[in-house]
C-alpha cells in the first residue's frame, strides 16, 4: 500500500514559541507528534527529546525481530526515561513533560499506534472522521463515566489537566493498539492546539474539501487560527493510496 504524507506546525496567534514537535519519516515508516509543557524552554525540550528518542530507537531497531507493538512501547518508554534524565541534569526543567502520538507502518504487520496524553490520532474514511485514540485527561474520564457532557468538556476549567504524559516517574501505562486501515483512508495526527479550536465537523470539512495533503494540513492550521489559535498547532496527515 502506497503512502503519501505531510506535516506542518505553527505557533498559533498567542504564543511566541512553539512547544510542539513532530517527525515524518522520509520513507513513510513512522510518524510522531508531541506537545510539550513546562514553560518556554521545558516544553520545547520535552517534545524535542521525545521525538528524537522515538526516531532514534525505531531506526536502530527497525530490522530487529521485535514486533511493531514492542518497538512502539519500548520507544516511548525510552523517551520517558530520556526526559526524566534531562530533568535530573537540568533542575530548572524538572516540571517539563510532553504528550505524544506515534504511528508505525512495518510490513507485513498492520500499522500500530501508541499515545500518551491528549495528542490525537483520527481516521478519516469515506467522509467519516473517527477519533482512534482516547485522551488521557481529567475531562475524558469525566465524559466516560457520565459526569459531564461533550459540550461541557469544551469549556471546562479542567480540560487541560492530563492524567498521563511523558516525563513522569509515575507513568505506568502506554496505550498501544493495531490500526484498522484500508486504501483511501487518511490518518490525522495532531496536537490539542487543533482540537481545542475546531469541532470534528470542521476537521472533516477541511480533510474532505482539500484533495492535496499539503493544502488539507494548511487549511486545518488556518482554520484553527481563525478560531483563536490560542495554542501551538501541529498536524501530520498520512494518506493510504
């Protein structure tokens, strides 16, 4: 199956720096989006360390006998350890952390996804957008158990409170799952700078009305900025031809 892909990141309209990071493998083997937190330098460092560690681990072990699931899990655990080590070396960044979402295509296996935090993976198929990942946030859990509604969650004061991220000693679980994909699908990896501003109907419209991937990615970022652009915005789109 042939893949086409693109990635863009924008600081948005409010922030002077960009604490997001992403990596698009030139050969289309894997894709990563990370959204850092912990102050100007801390957030940038955490997301950079995560993407670089994941990239390095996957490249070094690509031809190994490990399964795609094992590769992703170990890559993200390694990124967590690298951030913790950097915190020890630089106490001024002790509170930094990052979300991450990663997708791996490694034949003959099905593609796999791993994530921690609220950076998301969506699948766009036949004009229908589906969120594949489940946010590791206070509001996501509250929605799941019925304490608040989706509409309430969009403006809830705890909507940015993460229950899980990289860069924490108490990180005990990384969500990893196989992906159900077929020709014609588009996968969207994004930071919450996109999903905080745009409802799913608007994301669907941008993906559906822009046949070229670069145009689709740019239209998503511009739409998020038109709706406020309060945070950094990063999107990676993978099209399965």
